[in-house]
């Protein structure tokens, strides 16, 4: 446990998104915390995985002024490199991002104290109040920065804000339990039931996740399960039917679907990554695929709905 | 979460046909009005101007060729052309004379006229107005310093010669309930009561006589339609149409001469009145006022007595909507730029509170809203008044129309507007009875007051301040390279800027007084005056201060650009002290030619209005407070009213921006400035809630002249019911928790707009909100299209 008084505690925040509508009821502000114990192949926020600050570079914004180079204490900026940053040398100190006039260099991950973050999310209080909205903690995996998450949720509750969390479920059960009093809603990702497949595609074992899922239902926590619908990886007959069986066993009949979007792929290059994802991840989920997943769930007796709304009507 | 699958209501066959016809018809010039008015003056040299005008109007309405087309149920046009503009050279004639040969050919907003008409205008009519129009008289007495500011577009104080004088509260109820015969009767009685002697009594007598003559004209127009309908009924192609024509004949025999007896008569009476009002003052911004209110008693009675169903009423109102599109206005070239894509602003105001402060939303409010959504043409412009007790079902209906991509309505906050009027001395009952006019200008009940009489260009004023009082960029050749001022601190700098800003505005006010004097003397309006309460009672034209309430507005252009520029100077020069003021001004003088790095830093690192950044927001607030004090300290206008502040720009922010040098917010010379009262397009990067909070740092109760605040949303935000509900909550919080005044949104994504630029034919029906008005996207100039595309697309991703 952190020795600092709570308000001095800091967390590493990836992004704060206001007027967020898909992460719980009403108008919300979603705070994305950086760092995740999983590394799903389809992860749409690759910059959220590492628990350390990083530096991003968007070449199309660069005007070639070399301010960054002058600012860099580690001599890590190379103009003749395809990726501008020598990631081996870079200490992610952020000096280049601060100086870059065009924001071609940008800090990925910023430290916030509890009080600063609370002040930030309270700005939209009028909108939460009118819409029944509030604050959602997301990630990465917010429980990875457990002390910060707990302290922040407490602070939100003291400020009278509605709270929600989006979790992948890979956390110590005790920790999850400690968060419950400060949460109005939990969005819990169920990805893959088969443990071998889970290990293969997310890099982690799923026993703890499934146990937590069961535990939350048993203690009547306000939990909603969600499935990231990824072509072939999660959206296959076997997986869907196993999820269906699992849900029925714990006594749940509903699941939210998060359709896969491919537009994260460009973000890889911002982080200096050269790898490109497999072909099936380079295109978006089609509405037919989404419908067929809904269909498969309904054959299992599970009511599945897209969290982004159904297929566009207009 | 349900997905919206609601279908847009289809128009009846008859109306689909009428709608198509009005879209396809070319704009034409009607010249009967200008011929008759000019002749009336020439032939009656000794009569007072107001009587000359009235005679001209009466002759026009007697002689205007009329017709009743195929399936029309509402009849009457304001010109002899199907989709026609009258001409008003008495206001401003120089552009007409110079550009007469171009109207057919120019690339945007063409108008057809025949060679014969052109010849008559060139040889006979326009020479009479050469050098004698109101504008000419004003321009002749312009002093040197003001001329300097005007030709460099720092101030535009002569908008009252270009159509803004139609901004008036109009009491249509008076015609519906008493008929024009009632008005004539009242004028006769008052005429008889004018006591002998004195110039004032003479003026009054002339005024009443003119009112009577003009009213006779409107009656005559209707009677002629009645006779025509009777004739046509005899040879009608079917018995059904013959019956309709006989009904039309009967209705036009009754109204607007006599009180309307039914809903349909009330609608027709309104329309003739509206056509009559078109004969004076180039009233391109004339409101239809609170039409759901004054038509409601007729609607309710007819429905109760079984004469009318809601569907029948809808059909009439749909037709009325289409008919508005037949009234168009010729503008000279500059006007086509500043009102890009659409010069007409006929506003219908729906909902809101009544004079006692109670909710006044009624069934017709829904009927009119539905017509706007189903007809989807540029006119009329529909404004919804909202207040905390607006019925939830109306909120839902409004939210649905705002988000469905029709882009045809805007909303105003009653709480804020009512207070803005009581603050400047308007009785609260009148304040509650406000109507929308022009793009976004509210006018209280019983108020006459062009609220966009004077435009002033904030960023240009800053440019001149930074360059020793001279422009850096000037099409008039006034540009000069002057030393920039030096100040110890931000406080000193800002105080000096405000002094300069004050001196420019004071000059604008004094000029506006001259405009008002010319309006009073040379440009009275005997058609409008009797419909503005106070005028008949006092025997005074509206231009002479006859209305019970008066105001006049000055409109700030480039608010967001001005704030961002000031905030950037404070940040760089006085807070971080990374550069001197002289350096910054140097960049502006060269349009950042050697300073792209600095420009990028200004754009990306300086505080921006619209992101909830107090360093920008407090300047926004302070400038409004300061301007408000300045306005309150001014002498009254020549009509005896207050000057009120407005922040709406039409397309001025683009046109005027094209003549403003680079600005300290990182904007290049000539680029568009910020629209309306809002942030610079694309700079509100924190989403709609942040943008709204920034905007609401300004005290909108100090903006009785109105404001326009624009947002653009991706249609996919509204694919779900949840998205629409979130928007409605957003709107409620913005209005009733933060004190926002106005909102209009365009629901269209960037991809669609880009595609429309490439394939205009595919998108001829695509409407967008510019600032306070809708326009067909494909008819906008490229600069305006780009400004709309640059607006941050709110897409939740
Ligand atoms: S983050 Fe620091 S070390 Fe890394 S490239 Fe930028 S300036 Fe150099
Ligand atoms: S400071 Fe920014 S714009 Fe300049 S060279 Fe470096 S990355 Fe490019």
C-alpha cells in the first residue's frame, strides 16, 4: 500500500474522454488508466498495455523543426530513422513532447493525483446530473493500479458521482470486493472460455477471471458481462456456445457485445511498432457477423445486444 | 437500447409536386414593385415620402400580375414571378446599377430577368435612384476616420440598408382578428382625432393616411385573387378543383379585409399579410413570429366544431412551408458572400412561455415542427423556444428532429432571453413574448429593432491595434508597417486594447445614429408600422420610434478568434515570456512565412476557447461584460431604444476573415474566423460538454441581440435511442444549468461532406446549418464548405 496520503497518490492516466456514451448510463467521462495484465491480439488500445509512460510520434504532423532533438536529454531522436525515436535509449521523459510545436511527439500516459483527476471529471457534473451519467474507469485494466483506483472511486462517491468500471476481470478477488461499495456498475469482459485458447490469444490464464465472474454474480454485484466481438477469435460458434453455457450456469441471461473496430492499427506505428496484425484484424466487423453472433447467443437462450446500438438505421 | 427506425413522414403527392417545382424553379426578378414605387414618387413629388411609398405599394398590389397554379390551396405571391425577388433601390442602389448585367450570369445565387426588364431598369428606373438611395446619402456624409474603418471591414454600420430593417415583432393577430378593414377603421378614427396644426400633427396625418392606403392595397390583392378563383372555377378541369376554387374565392373575399373565421382563412390571411409586408424594406428577415400561438384559437375552434382534422391542418401548413420558398431576395455580390447559400431568413417561432410565464406549447407547435422535418426546404427557418417546463414530449420531438439529419431547426433558451430583455428595460410580459427574427436575433414582444445593424470585426480591430492603428492586410491599400505597441504587463496591454476597441465601437454607434436618421426621414414603412404595437397609437412610423419597445444591435464577428488571439498573446508574451509582442506581431505581418514552428506552437499549445480552459474563458467573459457596460452607457438610438450585443455571423466570419491578416491564434491571413459566438472551428477538441462550458463562461443575459452556437455531429451518434436521449440531456444541461442561449447542430459526417463536394448532384437535398440559417451544402462557396468541414465532428471516438 502506498504510504502517501491519498490525495497525493498518483495514477498513470492514458486518456480522459468526455461525452462518452457507450460506457454506462447517461453522459459520462471515461478515464482510461494505463497498464494491462493481458495482451489480447485484437487490443484496440495497444498504447494502454504497458504500465509505463511512453512517447508517441505521428509523422504526418511533423514539420521538421528539430525542437525535439534539441530537447532530448538522451539523444534518442534520430532524423534518419523511419521511427523517429530510438526506443532503446528513450527514457520517456516527455521533454520532446513538451517542446514539439505541432504535437507530432506526444506523451502517452500522464500522471494525475486523485484531487486533480477528480477536479477534471467533476467539470461535467451538470451533464451527469441531467442525464443520469457519471464517471467510468477503464483501461488498460484499472484494477492494475489498484490503490489509485480504489482511492479515486472513493473520492468520486464522496463527491456524489455515479461510478462504473470496465474490467477484464483479471484481478485478485479480494481487490474486486473492496471496490464494490464504490461502484454503481461493473462491465466485465468475458472473452474466451476455453483456457488454452484464452492463453494463446490474450497471453494469460482465465481461471481467475471466470472465478471472479462467478463471485460477482453470487454476491449480487451490479455486473454486466460484455464480449468483445472479434472476427474468428472470439466470434466463433464454439466460444459463443461456451460463453452461453457459462452464463446460464451462473444464472445470467444477458450479454453486451462490443463490435471490433480495426482503426487502431495505425496507432502501432505511432508507438514505433513495425508488426502488423493478422489479416482478419485489418477489417471491421461486418453487421452480418454481428447479427450472426446475436443469433448464436439467442440459440443458447442468451439475450445479446450491441453496446453501440444495433445496426445503423439510417 | 433501441435503434431508431422512425421514418420521415412522406408529403402528400400534391405537396411533393409543389416542393419539386419550387426547388427546380429559377430565381427571377420581379420589377412591378420597383416600377410602381418609383413612379409613385415621381408623380407625387409634393407628397410626404410615407404617402408616396404607400401609393406605390397600393399600385403594385393592384397591378401585380397574379395566377393560381394547379393544386394550390393557399394563394398569393409577393412578386409577379413564381420564385421572385422584388427590388428595393431606395435602400441601396449602387450594387444594383453596377451589377445589373451580372445577375443572370454570376456563379452563385443567379437571378433571371428578361432583356426588356433589364432595359427598363437600366434606362428608366435605376437612374432615378442613382446617388439618392438611403445608403448613398449615408455614404456621402461619412467622415474620414469612419470611412477608413468601414473600407477595411473593421465595422459595417450600414446593414440597415441591406435588409436588416425587416427585423421586427409583427402582430399578425391584429389582422387575423380585426382584418385590414379594422386597421383602416382604427387609422381613420385616429386621423380624425389629430389636433390641428404643427409639423408633428402633419406627420401624424400623413402617417395615418399612408397606413390606410397601404392597407387598401393588401385588401385589393386578396379581392383580385377572389375574382380570379371564381373565374377559374367555371372552367376548372374537374368538379373537385372547381369546388376548391370556389372555396378559395370565398376565403379571399373574406380575408384579410375582414376577420378570419376559420383556421384556413387565418392561414390565408397571414399569407396575404406576409406578401403585403414584402413590398417595403427588403424584408428578407421578416419573422412569421409565434405562428403556433396566433393560429391556435382558430385551429382549436375548427377541430372542436368538427370542421378540421389535425391531418388537414398539417396539409395546409406543409403547403405554407413550401410557399415561403417562393419569396427570394436579390443581393449584390457582397451579400451573396456574407449570407452564403441563402439570403432569406423567415423565422417561425414555436413553443416557449406565454406573456404570463406559463408554458404555451400546443398541438400546432408539433404540427409546425413536423412540417419543418417533412418539407425540409430552406424556408421558413424554424426556431424552438425551450424552457424548464416545456413538456417532455415536445423536448423529445425537438430532439428527434434536431438529430435526424434534417438540420432545419434551432433552439433558444427562454430563461436567458427573457432576462436579457428585462435587463434593458423591456416589461417582463413583452420579454416573454419574444420572437426570433433574422438568423438568431430575438426581439421582445412589441419591439422594433434590427439587431444586426452594425457588424464589428473583433480580430480586425485587434490587428489594427497591434499595428499602430493601421491594417496589416487591406484591400483598400491602407496597409502599413507600423511599430507595435509596448506594454509592461498583460494588464496594461489588455486595458489599452479595450480602449481602442471602445473607440472603434463608439464610432460605430455615432455612425449608426446617422443611419437611423436617414431611415426615419426617407425610408418609413407604412405596411409594417400598423402591425407593430405602439405605432398606430402614437401615430408614428416604426422608423421614427413608433413601437412600444425599441432596440438595435451590434454584432461581433470572430469572437472565438479574438479570444484565442488575446489568450495566445497573454500566454506567450506575458506569462511564459518566450517572445516579445514585437516578435509576435512580426510573425503576423509576414503571415508566419518564416515562423511555421511558432505558428504550430500557437495553434497547439496556447489556450483555446472551447476547451474549458479558464485562461481563454475568462477573457471571453470579460469582453462580454465590458461590451455590455459600454452599450449601456451609450445614448439611446435614434428610435429611442437600447443598443444590444449579438454574436452571430451568418457567413461574415468567412467573408470578413478573408480580409483579416494572420492572427496570434495561429490562423493564417485570409482564413475563416470562428463562427457565431463559438470557438474556432476544429479547436474545441475536448468535445461538446467542454465547448458548451467555455461558451457559457459568457453571460448570455448580456446578449439580448442573440447569438449563434454551432456544433456538428456524426450521424452515428444518433443511431441509437440512447444517443438521442444523451443529446437531449446535453441540451437541457447546457440551457438550464449552464445558461446557454442558443444551439443549432448539423448532423452530417465529414465523409459525406467531402463526397458532396465531389458529387454535388447526388447531394442537392443535403442541408447544413451555417450560423443561424440553413443552406444547401452544395450551393455554398468552397470557403464556407471548408469551414463547416473544419468544425469538430462529434463522433464519440
Ligand atoms: S521522451 Fe525524453 S528521452 Fe524519449 S525521445 Fe523524448 S525527449 Fe528523448
Ligand atoms: S519538434 Fe515536433 S515538429 Fe519539430 S521535428 Fe520534432 S517531431 Fe517534428
